[in-house]
């Protein structure tokens, strides 16, 4: 029975808010970078493979979003599906708007496939890490 004289303190909201802000900021930087007319200016002399850049960029974005869900206590299969579909839609819009005349970029449907691979990797990495942390916490409490 809960102790009414000493209610449980509310879950700290600041980590989730900080991660949400980082997710939005990163998404904005990502959109700016993918629409930059001269990507070679951003990637340097010996850039990695374009597809590797897509996987890496969307892995980071998905990991930030999944970490936000975890910090907010909303990391569930349904929440992960909604986030993954939303990020895939963001990637479609990101890719589809690149050919607009003022960006002078080209769209490649294969880039979207690699974006989705990155989304899956980022989401799975955070989900796995959270599951591992929960398991370790249960083991340290003497439960298995």
C-alpha cells in the first residue's frame, strides 16, 4: 500500500525535454545539411560513402528520438513504431524536397532506403540498451 504521507516524487522531466530539444535541433541541422547546395563543402576532401552518411545520420536521429521516449517513460513497441514511421516520413520529405530549384540537389530513392536502415539501427540500439539496463537493475535488486 502506498505511503500517502510520502508520495513518490514525480519523474524528472528535464532529461526527456533536453533529449527532445536535441532531437529537434539535430533534425533541423540534418535537413539543412541534406539541402545544402554543395554537400562536398560539408563533408571535406575524402568524404565517406553517401549511403554510409545516410545510415549514420538517421541512426543518430533515431537514437535521439528513442532516448527521448525512454526518458519520458514512453518506450513501448507502439511508441517505437509511431516514431519509426514518423522518422521514415521525415526522410521521405527530406529526400523529396532536395530537387527543388533553389536547393540544386538530386533525390535518390535509394538514399531513403539507407535512411530507414539507420532508423532501424538507432531504434534497436536504444531499445536494446534500455532492456539491458532494466535487466541489470532487476538482477541487482535480487530479482531475475
